[in-house]
């Protein structure tokens, strides 16, 4: 395995420049949609749900939405986005003709995916703050968690991309992995109503750990599992980052 | 000094041998052509020289540095012009150049200056604010070469730089490539266009099935493999056998190509011996050499 160099920043900059040219079209999905969910489920459905764990439902929901939409941002960026750059726009070929190597491209892509998650998470956090849903000053740390959330899911997504034979393959990634996680990681309801066995299993979903942390920072009430959750995120992120370096090189360098 | 030295280079993809034991040297400031049919191994060879594909066996030195060990240093000195355009479609012409310059760590102001200069050289300065999709095929190709020059490379590597261009655009590209060469840029040109190869290249390697079959200047290749003139005899199914028999008896160097028999390496005096068949002379071209070496059958 080869390491990436600081040159990766140029790939990140390239993606940033393109994003800020197109952000008006991209931002809609990642900010408007979570707002609609917050309003529809939080205030609409929330009236019938009442209090969850001592909080109003919308206050319970908001940190979960932040965690999951950050996940979506990073995952879309490093599946469809990366695949289009790699296979359709031949962007990787252009970059590899310069002093940058495959590992620099991979690191640039993953850190960019993490940055997208950071933007999305921070955006929703501001909106939640405007609705006066944030209860604790610890919430200021949430953007950092969103970045780590993004780092992990960008690495997982790019690993999947390195194996994807066609762009349609990503349907599997989203319907079998990302979407189930969205519903079963404690975003919409507390996991403690699951049977014990399912509760333990839900920790396999990396999103569960993220929701755990964002919810803690949001409310200021931390559980003993906070450090475990953090460790899980870091472990997933570094594992898939490393694997992606190997599998992507295998795919690109022939 | 050789700017590129390749020794016993081999590239295999599973069972397929794309490049087989190739050795060659490219001198500084020359225009070196790689000529060959599809699947000859040109692109594989170029991909190894530009450090994007590791060789299966053999060695490559570019500017005295061995690959793939010094790939970053080598790539910093090369200008690569790909066959398929790979611009960032969402960025303007200028932004594309600046983004590319950034990969080479060229600071912003200098990158802007060089980008303007490159756009001027290729008569694209009015397009600096255009979207990529607004450019014609010829403009895109010129922009690709302009982009390849942004790091002021000692060597430009071009893969089919005029494929699909109209004659005007093609000639403009040729003129610019000549101009760059006269300014001291070494060029490695991968092409299937014989006219282009004859016009631009100092030396040409003709490749076929992964091997270099011949390597010389265009004029020498013509002289060596077909002679300056080719005598052509039109034949019908009725007299074909007779003509072939007669040329064999005369011990001429000849070849049949569908309804024409071509005789090579003949002076006017010898050609008179077959005057009864009404042979017609014409100047030989690189294409004749190409056909003699790589055959007339479609290779797939």
C-alpha cells in the first residue's frame, strides 16, 4: 500500500471549485429536504408522538437528521460523484498525468466527501438553531462530528465505488445499506424499544454511533457509550480509507 | 543525451502481450513518432512512459530518472495531451487551465500568466471565459495542447492530436507543434496519420503487435522498405497469374494488393523490363511502408 501526499489538497480544491459553481442546484437536496422532514415529521407527526425521552419529538429528531443528511452528502459525493469523475469525465486520468498519484486522488475525494457532510450538517444545525431546537452549547462541536461522519461514509462509499462495475450498481449501495441505516439507526425513534439483540446489532450500522454523538451534543446529556461511538467511527473511517487506497489503485492502475 | 530510454520493456494484461520487449531511445529536441495499427501497443507504451501504468518487465528512464520510482518528478516535467478530452466540463476555459496548473504547484499569479500565454499561442484568448461545451472540436484539441504546456514541460507527449479534426484545424495544430519543436520542446507523437508523421517526425518507430518493426527517419523508412518510387500494374483475374509469374522471374520485389500489383525498389531501367504490363510509377509514401510492414489485413 502507498500513502497519499499533501498534493491531495489540489483534488479537494478542484472539487470545491466545481461545487461552488454548482452549489445552488446541489444545496436544494441537502438542505431543503431535511427542513421539510423536520417540519413534516417533527411538528406534524410530532404532535401525535408527544415527548420522547424527555424531549419534544422535533428536538429528538433534529440531531438524527443532521447525522443522516451528512451521511447522504458524503455517500452521494463518493459514489455517483466520484464514479462520474472517474468513468465519464475522465477527471482522474487528467489528474494522474500531473505529479499527483492515485492515492492523492483518493484522499482528495474522501476529504472532499467529508467536507460536503460538514457543509450539510452545519447548514441543518443553523436551521435547527433558528427554530430554537438546540438545547446545549455542546452543539457547537456538531460540525466536527459531521466531518468525521462524512469521512467515514465517504471512505465506505469510495470503497464501494472502487468495485462498482456500473453506475447502476449504486442502487444496491443505497437501497441495501444506506437507506436501511437511515431508518434503523435511531434517527426516528430511540433504539431502546428494540429487543436487546437488535439493539446490539444496530451498532453494526455506523450511523448509529454518529446519531448517538450528535444527540448527546444537541441535548447536553451524554451517555457512557459516547466514547465507544467515537471509537467505532474512527475505526470504520480508518479501515475503509485504507482499503480504498488499495482497491482504487487496483482498479485505476492497469 | 536521450530524454527517454526504454530497455526491454514488456507489458502484459493477463494473457495478452501489449508491448513485447521494446527498446528505444528518444533524443532531446526531436519529434519522435509512434506509428501502428490499433492494438499495436502504442498507447500501452505511452502509458508506461508517462508513469500511469507500471511495466511488467524492463526499464524506463525519463530525463535520467528511473520509473516508476521517480514518477512524481518525471510527471512534473512532462506535458501529456490525451486523445479523449478530459476537461472539467463545469469550469470555464481559464479555470480549467488554472486548476491544471495547481496540480503542478504553480502559484496563482504565475499560473494565470502562463494560462493567458498558452491561450494566446493557440489563438484561444477570446475564449478564456467560455464554457468547455461551447468550444469546437478543433478548439478543444488546441486547448488540450495548451493545457499540456502549462508546466513548461521539456517533453510533450501527444496521443493522436489531430484525430477527427477538419483540415484547417489540423494544419493549425501541425503548425503549432512545429513551432514548439523549434523552441526546443521534445515531442513524442502517437499517430495513425501518415501525412502527420511524415510532416512532423524526425524519426518514426513503426509498431505492430507489441513490437517495434522499424525505426528510422520517414525518408529512410521509405527508401529502405519500398524505394522512392512504386510501380503499379493494374491486373485482372485473367492476367494476374501471368504478371506475378513474370515479376517473380525477374526477381523483383513485389506485392499484390487486390487488383493492383506493386513493385518496389526499381530504377527506371529495370522497370522497362515489364513495360508490356503498362506499369505506372508514383512516389512512395509512408503509408506504403506501413502496409508492407503491418500487412493489409484488418487486425482485431
